[in-house]
């Protein structure tokens, strides 16, 4: 077998250097594109949207249709208090006003104030409890 001898032709050595330079240039260009894309996404995301600020309306839970699991999503309401709300609704009927929650054992003025913005009283009553 013959061993490969080092390039004797000057042009062959230059071609290998050109290939290395092209590879390095491609790497630098790709890195610059990635940096530019990240920078653009950061600057676009940090700009305020045109127009007036948007106020999101929080989702409210219907006291007359909510299951115990749904009631537990309310601030300050755990499994026991959710069960009390459902039991009161079954025993005394639908809530007509949010303030009717004060009839539920375990709900005082502070809890009512905390829950009130997150609930409403709909017309439908759930026929079976989950």
C-alpha cells in the first residue's frame, strides 16, 4: 500500500484552506442569525401593545351549578367548606344572591369578602352532585 504524501500541489492546499474558511464563515453567519432572532424576539416581546390596556375578566363560578371540586377552586375554600356549600344548597335551595353564602356554616364576613368576586348566582341548579 502506498502512503499518501503531503500535498505537493500548492492549489490543493489552498482549496483545503478555502474549505475551512467557508466552514468557519458559515458557522459565524449561523451564530449571527440566531443571536439576531433572539434579540428581535426579546425586543418585540418587551414592547407595550398599542391601544388601551386590556383588563381580563376573571372566570366566575356559579354557586348553583358548581360541584364540590369546582367550589374548592375558590380562595379559602377547601373540601370541607365546599361540602358545606353543596349541603346547604341541597337543603335550603338555590342561592339568589352571593351574600346568601353567609347562611353556610363556616363562611363568615371575611371569607364571604374573599369569595364574592369569584362567584355568581345562576338560575340552573345541578340535579345530581359529583
